[in-house]
């Protein structure tokens, strides 16, 4: 049974719980952020129709892009823990940033109530 000292001597990196949490946040924040933007835009479309203003729909997308980018950066910084998971999380975050920006295109193209 390997001990803490023998795992250090064999070159294995110590396991960090904080790094593992950052990696999982990086993996999950993209899809969750995209789904939340989709739901928020659905609800806010009725408000935009009533007030003829849609700036808050853009604000929701902007906050989501910043959150997903932050999750990707956090996962990338934890790459010493598991490099493959950090790379995958960064790619997922980049993909979902594009998805969130694509969700904002109809808000730019159409007027409220259209």
C-alpha cells in the first residue's frame, strides 16, 4: 500500500480538492450557463415586449459569458491536477461562450414582440 511519502517519490502529484472543484466547475458552468440564458431570455421576452426594451436580455448574456469565461480560466489554472480535464473544460467553455452569443443574435436582429 503506497504511503504519502512513496507517492511523492514516484512523481505522483498530491491531490488537491480545490483544484478538483475548479475543474468540475469549468466542465459544468458552460452548459448550465447556456441553459440559464435560454430560460432567462424566454421569461424576459415578455417583459421586453411590454416595455419595448431588451437591454437586460443582453446583460444576461454578458453576465453568462463572463461567468463561463471565468469558469474556463479557473479550470485552466487547475491543469496541474489533470491536464486533460482542464483542456476539455477550457474547450467546453469556449464552445458554450459561442452558444451563448448565438442565443443573443435573435435579440439583436428582431424587435420586441416580433
